[in-house]
C-alpha cells in the first residue's frame, strides 16, 4: 500500500518470498529438498584471469556469471534470485504437505495449505474462465455518469489492492510520525513509468505500440469485438497519457517536501470536486478523519478535469481493461498467457512462463505472508543466529558513531543531531514479535479467485483501519523469508528479515572477513539510508524536519554531488546512462555501508592474527565477500526497464563504483594510480 516515503532497500527489487535458505534444517522428511550450502566467499565464482585493479566486479563474479546463465523463465538472475528459486522449491515442500486435506491440521497449516491447493487446481481455474470478474464488469457496465464512478473505484481498489486511477491508503503523518493519517497518491498507469507515455524515444514508442496491442487483446479475450477493443485501447492510452503528464517523475518523488500537502476532506473536495470523495470513503469503509496528505495535488486536479471532459463510456473502457488485467494472473490460462506475453516477456525479456507451482508459492507468500513466515522462521532462525547478527548490527552502528564524531567538515551542532538520529534507530532482526491473524478471511480450497480477493481485501482494510491510530512500531513491511533489507525513514528503523541473514549472505561457517564485506555492507547500507540525501531530511523521530545547519547541509550536498557525477558516467545498457539523480540515495548508501562495514570488521578482529587463505589476504577476502553479494546476469530488456524505474545502479557499478572510492581496496590489491579501480585522491567521493 501507499507510503509517504518509499522504503529504501538493498536489493534490486523486492520480490515477495525471496529467501529461505535452510541448509540441512529441514532434513527429517525425505521428500523435502535439502538446499545446497554455499559459502559467503565462493572461489569458484571468481574469474581470476581478470585483473581486480581493472574490473573488480568481473574478477569477483565472472565465474558466477558464466556458471549461471539466466533461466528461461527469469528476466534476471543473481545471488539473491538464486536463493529465491531454491526457496521456492523448499516452500513448495511445506505447502504440498500443508495442502493435503488431512484432519487435525492447525489453523496456519490449513490456511496456507488450502490457499495453495486452490491455486494449483488449474482445471477448476480454467473452467471458471472470466466468470470471477463478471460481477465487477457488470457493475462497470451499469455506470450511467461520471458522478457514479467514485464508490465503484473504491470497491475495486480494495478488491485488487491496485492503484486504479490513483492510490489510496494510510501513511505516517510527515510532521507527526507517531500518527497514521489518510493518504492519496498518483497512479493509474499500465506501463512501468510516466516516461513511457511522454518520451519520444524509439524504445518508448515501441513499448506504447505493444501496450496498445496488449490492451486490445485483453479486451477481446473478455468478449469485445476487434474494432471496439481497438478503439477502447486508444482511449485507455489517451487517458493514461493525461495521467502521466500530470504525474511527478521518480526523481521529483525523492523530494519529500514535494509530496507533502496536508489538507482537510473539505479542501480535498475543493481540489477535485468532480470526484465524490464522501462516497469514495464511505463505500470503502474508511474511518472518519480530519486530515489527509495528498502527495501530488496537480495529479488530482487533472483527474478532476478529465472527469468533466471525458464521457462515461471512456472511463468504463479504462476500468474494464484494468480490472481484467489486474485479475488476469488468477484467471484461466488464456488470460494468464497474455499477461505473461506483455508484462514479463515483452517488457522484461523472460522467455518462458514460470511453472504454476512457482507462481502459487509466490502468491501464498505474498497474500498470507505472516502465516507462511511462521512456518519458515520456526525452522531457520535460531536465537543464536539472531544474537550473532544483532552483534554485527551493533558494531556497524558503533562504527557510524565514530564516523560522525570524526567528521572534519561537520559542526558539533549538526553532529549532535546526527548522533541523536543514530541513537534513535530501531533495529529489527528476523521476524515480527506478533503474527497477524488471518482467521477472519473465508478461505476455500476450491475457489482460487475468491481466496485472492478475500486476502487482498483483508490487507486493504488492515491498511485503511490504521487511519487515526498511533503507529505500530512492531510492524514489518516484508515477509520474514524476504531476501532483502530496508530502512524506513518515517519509522527510523532498519529491518533485516530472516531470509537475508542466511548463507551465502550471512554464513556462520565462514570467518568474519567475507561476512562483514557482504552482510556487514548490507547493514551499513540500510543505516546509511538514514543519512543519505533523502533520509537525512527526517529526524530521530521520523519527522520531516531540517536538523542541519545551513552550512553543513551545503557541504553535505557538495559531497553527494560528487557521487552523482561519478555514477552519471556509467552505462546501464545500450547507450543509456544511469539516471544518477534517481539512484543517488542508493549509491550513497552503498558507499557509506561498505566504509562502515570495513571499520566494524577491523574493530571486531583487532588483535587477531588473521591469515591469508587460498592465496587471498583477509582484506582481499573482505572485498570479494562484498562483491559476491551482487553477482548477477540481466537481460537487456530488463535493464532497459531498470534504467527508468530502478533506484539502484546496475550490479557491476554498485561494486566497482564503491571500491574506486575506497583507498583500502587499492591497498588490498596493490592497485596503482592510473588503473581503472584507483581514483586520484582528490577525486575520491566520500559522503560519510
Ligand atoms: Zn538501499
């Protein structure tokens, strides 16, 4: 759902259910796959013929890239993605056991088992065809004027969790972070970003052509004749293009002040009077509220004027297409196939559809995350693992404290505020203290679509019901098996789900050097997000408040400018450069994180007599461990979407772009001035 500020994560994209890595812990049942152990430093993943001083990423990951071609059902492949795949296989075992209709299953087992079994019953899903969405299509067909649109949009948003026209939900008050308020934000697009509608580049024009064809096909599958579907597709494109033009860019959305427009419900009605907000909120069962945040008022003004200028028939075409497209993954195979053809194959370059079981495992993890999460952490996250990773987190935080205290460019006034913010950070490790109860949902083992809608509506209501209540600091935004971590600026917390604290990312069997390089870097990355160009605008309590002196902020900005200039030179794919105004926060976090990890590692191992192993010094092993968190292959199509939408730089630049700024790296590999991985001292970027 919506959040005023977006979560800032380590991984390229947060895939639901990314991360069970359970080596040997689930061995009792011979039918359960046992996952191979993989160390946090893998010599076989290296390509030693590459000179680390010329291209460190390919030196550390070249072997991995050769041994791991992208599977046909994937758009990209990486260490994280591979974990995801192994975990899917593992979870399949849990779910197939849970799905056997034995008596005496406990509640959680029955919930996840029935949901999965219903999804796997493809014959029943195919037999229903498009009928599950008929009631909603009928409701759209019966609309008589644009005045009636609001309550229906409200119902459809709840049922699909989609940003139909726009997005609505709850968020922390930017000025008073302990309070949840209502929020509205831009949305309504079918292509991955507003740029796809407004840019006159060949690849964008091509994507628009394919999108028109896709919309037409979807409408024809739903029974429209070809000329009508073609005309409707043009209407959908025209409306969405108007939405896109009124939308903020991704770079603009990184400025939290551009997203803060608090108002009363009466002011919202003044802003966009053609939409019946009272009916919208009443129909959705929203609690009464006195204040909401409208992230992009101009977007809602545009919706308002379109409601006056566009006849109801055009809105019906828009709603019809989006309802069917959102429902397609859960409908019969003709809809599933067309959905794959456009979204995953054309846009991201995947060659084949994923087998059904993979999709069903993912849906279960996404829609019943805490239920499946419980089954997971019981097996994989021991108290010892929690204690050892918490120790690492605390050491990285101490490194940050020393770093702040030692900065020669920052005044003591700002330092005091920065330290207060650091000390205010909550560390969340593994999984939530309290599990969500799904028992109010009526789940059935023979109606997959109704299970999807039931669980989606449950989550929509849960989000909406936060409005007017104090913030729950125990809540997580991702399921425990996720292979990713995040920082939330309004919560001022760093979150490391159990899935990201498993080998080969965190490997209790290996020594500290690669573990600090890898997981230490992840911890440092999330911590640095609290102090990147965006996160640093929030204070210790998570309020949007400037705690910097003017002079210090200017010095900080000139430091981030160095990073921005560096990454702007790198190519993503073809001749497309990194949009480094978009990736700046992540690039700063990557650099800061690795510097902190290195400091913390040195401190944790001081006085120890560290030895060279496999011909690699401890310092070299630290840096190789770092690089190997992000070994990856990516299809060019996927890279092209990433170039527009992904706030993270491509893997090779996330590694090489960091080490060039660390003289410790050049020392470790005896790199010389003039070599590509060695920057002249005066050109080195350092933010923290
Ligand atoms: Zn990040």
